[in-house]
């Protein structure tokens, strides 16, 4: 236990980087995922095909392979990204946005079709109908699953440990090597810092979900 306290500054460095990866990738995923959801419900067949292709490829490709693509394959074709957090953020964003898209799309589909028809009847275009009428109503049902997607994103940042990013998992691996007699304590310390993020986020998702059920 004393070794965990002694290593606390190292844990905090890894914790801050994990938070950074989760926050930046999460924000970008919300934007890209919402755009993809708009594509998937678009009246234009070409946009629907693009959205479907991106989402199906993203959801059915292991995250490790996404990392390998951005870290190793892109440099092979002349596109070189700085080693470290940038490829990790891009890989996490591309992967997570597919799941964000499906969560947002399910919320959009939960809004009655009469709402969109009424919006078009008063002269609103497709984009205005989506942004001003449909999305605000879908938001309540979308938030809880989105939080769950972001919780999964936080845990998925651990994959970056294999690609030269010293976040929580990589930090724990290094500490386990430095303190071989306290490996279990070192790994429990890593688990604790993940729980600091995921448990409050899960509680928020549960609270919002109960309020949505009550309002219905």
C-alpha cells in the first residue's frame, strides 16, 4: 500500500492523460457521430450509404486494428502522424463515433414521424427539422446511452498503452515493473483511477434515465 502512495504522482500523470484522451476523443466523437446519424436518416440515398458504410466498418473493426491503421499503415502510404496522442485521439474518435451515431439515430427514430411532418408543413427544411425539432426531443432518450458509450471510450483509452502513449494502463505496467513485489497493489491503483471516472458517469446516466422514465 505504501508503494501506491509513493507512486501517486506517477498515477496522476497517467490519469490526466487518460482524462485528456477521453475528453478530446469524446467531444470529437459526439460531433462526428451526430453528423453520421444525420447522414443515416437523410432523405438523400448517397448520404445514407456513406453513413451506413462508415458506421458498419467502424463498429465491426477491432479498436486495436484501428490503432494499427493510423500508427503503422498510414505512414506506409506517406501519411505520417506524430507518434503519441494524436493518432490515439483520431483512432478513438473514428471508432467511438460509430457507436455515438447509432445511439443518436435510435433517439431520432424514437421521435414520432408526425413531428417531422408538421415541421415540413410549416416550411422547415430537412436540416432545420432535424436540428430544431427532432434532435431536441430525442436528446432526453439519447443522453443515457451516450454516457455509456463515453464510459466505454474511457476504458478503451487503455489500448493506447500499446502505441507509445503513457496513460493509466501504461503507467500501471511501468509501476508493476518498478515495484515487482507490489504488482497487485499497482494494478489495483490503476483500477481505482478508472473507477473515479466511470462510476460517477454511470450514476449520472442512471439519474438521467430515471428522470426520462418519470417524465414519460
